[in-house]
C-alpha cells in the first residue's frame, strides 16, 4: 500500500472566495474523486484546527493506493487534473510525501 499525503497552504482570498470557503471547496472536490477514480482506496481531507498555529498548512490530503502505479493513474486522471487546476488557483504552498506501508 502507498500513502500519499499532501499539505496545502491557501491564499487568504482567491477565485472570489475567502480562505475558509476555499478550504471547504478543496475538501469537497478532492473527496468526491473517490466516486470517479476506482484506484483510490482512501481519500480524506482534514482542515487545520482553527486555533492551531497560523504557521501550519491549512489542509492535508490523506490518501491511500494499492501501488505507486495506482497513484500515478490517480495523478493523471482527468478528474484529478480538473481539481488540481482549481487548487493551483487558490494555493500558495504545497508539500507532499509518498511512502509504502
């Protein structure tokens, strides 16, 4: 199994929305991918706690795949690419890690 973790820092305002609204939109769009990309075993998005440090990233994507090949299928899937286009417009930072477990 492969764990794919991605942290995003969002702009205070982007695409006509405040950060809080974009956090919810990113969560909704990413989690909806499970219904359309069968290689996803798990996909959950967690927002940073509202009282946590403002230096933290705003959200984390926690996802799992059977293999690196499945992760590549997910990454290149047209629906994932559409979500990625939106995220690129609202994020100011990204960090990621993939590991086997």
